[in-house]
C-alpha cells in the first residue's frame, strides 16, 4: 500500500526483516531506506519519487515468486 510519503509492505509473520535487508542491499535508486517490524516494512522513497509508482514496481517484483 502507498501513502503520501511511504510504501507499506506486509509479509507473513517473521519475514519482514529479511525482505527489508534484501531491499536495502539491492540499492534501488529510488529507495532511501526501509524500516521493518515482524510482518511490516515501511519503504521510504527518495525525494521526488512518487510512492504509488514505487509501490507498483515493488508489487511486480514481490508477486513474481508468489503462488
């Protein structure tokens, strides 16, 4: 889900930290950083990047492996 300033990603319980680390290590040019809990990640877009557009891109990547 995209808000005015963040993208919120939900995962199964216990997966958020590993996914956030993978996002950070991927050094996506439009992502400033992530903050993870147990099953939720806040993704902070860089200045000038629209969260809704970043959400659409991330959704495509995250759903590739979904059953």
